[in-house]
C-alpha cells in the first residue's frame, strides 16, 4: 500500500507534509507518476464529485508541489487551475512544506509564480513566503505589483494586545509601507504597469492621510522614495494615455506633490504634449499648469505658440476658449511676440464652433499692426478655414482670401455677393451587385458551405448563394455533393455518422441543407406542421417571426432534398439587397413548369415578398397558365403602396425593469393594419407578418440577425420601418444601441420611402450613441441621393420628436453637423428649418443654441433664404451674448440677406485703431 497516495486520497494534508518532509529528491520524484495519474483522474470528475473530493484536491496540490524537485515543474504544478477551485485556499501548509528548500530554489519558484498573470493574485501570500529569507529581489510583473498594492492597502495586524486574543485589525497604509522591505523597490513600478493597480484609486480625496497619493507624497518627503521618481513616473504614465478613470490617480498624485515652478518648467514639453492629446480632464490639468508657468514668466512665446497650435485643434470648447484667453494675455503683455503668437491663434479658424472662430479673428484684428504685411499674408492663408461669413469679413482685415465657395475674383476684399456658385454634395446612390449562382462549380459550393458553417456573421448574399447552390448540385448529383461535403464538414458534430439524426433547431440554413444531403436529418423533424424551436406560429415579436420565415424556407428545401429535390430555388434574389426581378421569377417558374416540378410553398411565398412590383410583367406571368403564374400576376398588378398605418403618441407611463420601474417619456407609435393576402394565401409561418402590429420596446429575440431579416421584405421599406421604430426609439430614450445599422441598410432597399421611414430616420438622428446617429445620417444621405427624401416631412417629424423629448437638441445638432460636413448644407438646412420651431417656441430648449449654430453654418454655406422659422425672431431679440441669442442673430441675418450673409459681424476696425 502506498501511504502517501492514501493520505492524498483521504485529504490528510498534515500527513502529506509529514511524509514528504524527510524524503530525498530521488524519493520525491518516485511518487510523481502516481500523483500525475490521480490528477488525470480528477479531471474526469464532474462538479459534484470534485465538490465532495475537495480535501483530496488540496492534498494532491500539496503533494505534487512537494514532490517536484525542479523549480519550473513545481511552479507549473502549483499554478495549475485544475487543482484549484474558486474559493480562496490557505497556502500556509504549502509554504511550510517548501520552506526547507534552498533559497535560490524558492526564489526561482516565486518569480515563476509571479509571472503567471491568471494566478499571481491568489498566490501572492505564497510568493511572499517563498521569498522570505532568500535576499532575492521582489518580482516586478504587473500582476505581482498589483497584488502587492492590494495587500498593502488591506494589510491587517494580529499582534496580541493585553489579555485579548489576537484579532485581525486594519493596519494603516503608512505603517504597512514603512514596514514592507519591498516598498522602495516596488513603488517605481506602480507607474510602469500596463494598467494602474485598482487599489491605488480607493480613496475619496487624494490629500486624505492613509490614501495612496498622500502616503506616496509622505514617502517622498521622508526620503524612502525619490520625489523625482514619483513626478517622472506620473508624467510618463499620463503620456502613455489610457482611460480617464485610470489617469486620475496620477494627476491627483501630482496635485498632492505640489510641484514647484522649476519642477513644472522642467517638464514643459510633456505638459504641451498632454494638452494636445490627453483626455479632456488631463489636458485641462496640463493647460492649467502651463498657464501657471506663463504667469510665472517661465513659458516663452515659441512654447506658448506650440501649445496653442495643439490645443486650438481640440474639439472641447472650454479648452479652446481658455487658450484664446491665455493668448490674449500674452499678446497684451508682449506685443512684439505677435509674429509668433498670431499664426498660432489662427489655428482656431478651423474650429467647428463659429463663435470661437470669431473670437480668434477678433484677437487677430486687435493685435495686427499696419506694417505686418508678411504676417497678414500668412494669416490670410489660414483664414480659408473660416466659415463663409467670417471668411469674407477677414478679407477686409487681411486682404485677398481664396474662397472655395465663391467663384468671384478673390482680389475683391469685400468678397462676392454670396455663394451663388454653391453646389450640393451628395453621395452616389448605392450600387447593387447581382447575385449569380448558375454555373458555379461543386468545389466552390463546398468551400462556401464549409466557411458559413464556421461563422455566425453570414450575409444575405452568402446565405442565399449557398442555399441555391446546394439545391442545384443536389438535383444534379447528390452522391457527388455528399462525398465532397463530408471531409469539408468533418469537424461539425452533426456531420458524424455516430451522432444519429441532427436537431434542425440548432442548424443554420446552409447547415440544414448540408445535413440533409449527408442524410443526417429525419424527414419527420422537417415537416411543415412541426413547431420551430419547440413553439408554434403564435404571436411572437416581429424579429422572431422573420427568423421563423427564413428557417421554415430552409427546412422546406432540406425536406425536398430528402424527398423530391428541387432544380433550384425560386426566391433566390437577383440583387445582393434581396430584391428579385419579376423577369427572373417568371423564367424560373417557366423552367419549373417545363420540368413538371411543383414549387415549394414557402419558397414561392418568399419569392412574392421579394419580387419588384412591375405591372408590365403581369401579362407574362398570366401566360404561364399555372396557379403560381396567376398569383404572381395578381401580386404584380396589386397596389404596391404600403397600407396606411395609424400614428399616435403614447401617454407617459412606467416601464418595468429588473431593478424596479422607470417613467418612460411619451413617444410616437405606429400601427400596421392587417395584410389580408398574406393572411389568406401564404403558408401559416408567414401569417405573423400580415397581422396588425406595433412592436414594443420589451422585445426579446436573438440579436445579430436583424440585417439578414431585411431580405424577407426587401420591397417594403415602410412596413419594416414600422417594425424597426421601437428599437430606434429605445436607442433615443434609453441605453439601447445597434438599431441604426439596420436603418442605414433599410434605406437602401426598394419600395416607397414614406412617412414611416422618415419617422424612423428622424428618431435615429437623436440616438444616444454616436454610431447609431452616424448610421441615421447615412440613411438620410442615401434618401437624398436617390431623390426620395422629403425634407419638410422629416423636419416636421423632428419637431414633434423634439417636443416629446424623444430627440434631444444636442444629439440632433451633432447628427446635423455630420450631415452638413459631407457637403449637404442645403439638404441639412431644409430639414432643420422645419425642426427649429420646436426648440424656439414654448421657451427655448436646452441645446437650442448648438442646433442654431449648425443651422447658421448651413445657411451661410448654401446661401439659402426664405422666411424665418417660428420663434427665431424673439430668440434673436434676446439681450446678452449667450449662444442661443448669438446664433439666433447670426441665423436671422443670414436668412434676411442671403447674398450678403457673409457680411454679418464684419470687423470694422481701421488699421489705425488696430495699431492703437
């Protein structure tokens, strides 16, 4: 009987230690084969067996670590995840067992354990125990440094006090750092880890004693750590960048250290780099530091210019405004530096905010001198980046300025009358790619199917191509197709012969047909009346209904593979967007009739939903003299306009969340009427598509298939827009995201672009997340490029959504600014003109000034005129220099006098006044 192995199996850790301690290295290695075999056996235990055998695993972990004589093997055994569980484990017995090893051996094992990122935090107490008495340096891996910081922060003291038994009590961080011999060695490495140690940020205020910033400053004060190490380490870590929350500790530490003027000046280049590229809070701190250096006379003009050229390119208005103020102080203090500072000031000419552009231009006007001809030429070149109004204003001040919007002679300092040569820039209409399957080889088919079986991101084009190719090659030679598919799909569980029949609910469309070709499906599981995913065709969310349609069609094709193979599929799209040309469907139906083939019901129903309505093709369809031909003719001649939907606004009410209830803002809901043809003439799985439906925000379905579902009704954008609207509304009033991508693809499909689609675009323009707003801008530009955008309708929808609170002005302003920046200034203004009254009447809304700024930019670029939007005149008459009043006056001036809109705010200072 093996006593050690018996002790391990019974979980006797104390006996394991007693048995291993007196053994020689050779005797210890002799036990390794049986311990390794027990470890392999433990890997086969299920969770309940491992739970019951937890003492055995503890003893096995201890015995294996004690019997391995090589440091690498011992460290690998100790760090093995299969010998651990999720609960903390006492490493004291293991540390005691290994304490008798040579110091160099223990140090080697400790450093190897510290290099294992996944387990170093759990093994930290063992690593420290192994290092004790070795005189080896502490490991400096990220994991060990993080673990050291955490252990130091949460250190406890168990020293007995009086007659009381020792109880763990928190030990002050200052005491823990002073008593830890590794403190001087590891503190510098706190600034070198890829991410800061989480425990460093466990503080309320950085100056509070007992918190890391304050205690590190104390270490520097008493000389335990060099002050320069903390300063250089913090600045270098800030230069590396990262998330704002991760950088806050280093900026707080610099504040606690209270750098002297000399220390700040030593890092001037670093502060400039941070002001240019760091996240906004860090850049603001750097800007404040540089401002303090300027006030102390330690920031030369060339350095200030370098800083300004970087900061003035940043989008944060607060930083730009503060920098312009600093430049103004510098120019007033030393006017002779204007040749250096004014070109730097001109960097603000390209800022998106026209108020900041104007502030920079006024600063230039105030400090130019009559003899600054060379400087004036340089500034005129930079003035090309100004907006149209300010650009022509700058021409009076600086001389000739090239104006890309104006074809007139640039030598005229007053500029031309207006942007008469303006041309709207819109993207080209999206091009459609033909989807061809005929003539593709067997090898191409197998390659495509094998690729799709390994991905969850197949496009409609790829899926439809694979389905049709599988059907075609099955009809031609199923045996040859099966022989080619089998090795290509050998790694798929359902392709193995020893697994029995596959479950069709767990297979994608191409996999279903491939499994049918290989004989891995039971025809009974593919019967049309069999529920999909264990459920029937009841009332489900629209996404689930669309997925059932695609699944039912794939099952139908797979069943025909097993019973009566089809020559090809009828509903295979002509174009990559999912649209089927009527002539192609007529040709396919003709071939079916010639071969005596009976169309599959779901396939033909899907073909009808995809076919482009063309009444001129109805006669050819009727001439087929088949039931399918007559149905196609009736479908083509029917009114293709979507049924009018009902529109109403919901009342504010509670929405139930897992954490309770939350008031939902009022929102627009569209309701579709019943589609009788789909209800009466289509297979049962299609019936949910024809039922009255509004959709709800609480819609549960598998995410990721929404774009593929667009191909079910590629010629009915209005219906799909009604279905998509709840998801878009969730993106605008909640934290949802991702629906915008579906909208941008929906805009490219066929069918009328009616009120539902416009409302969907309007809602997405106010989405919370940037990517959804960008997708909505794409949809808007696509509709504009194809001539389908009704700007008045979209503007009215935006006005209603703004009044309801579904769309917020600042988000709409961001989306409108993006659309205008593409060159679509006239289109964007036409939309905003209808939306502005909603933020100007009934009291100006928050963010209205930002929206007015975008509108004014558009009008100044395109030279639009016309009546003032409702509420603009009172807003322009407001006193003060708020953004709302300033931008309202700017927009009113541009609309009142389109040819001379650029003359707004002309700087009338004479050269003599500027030289005063």
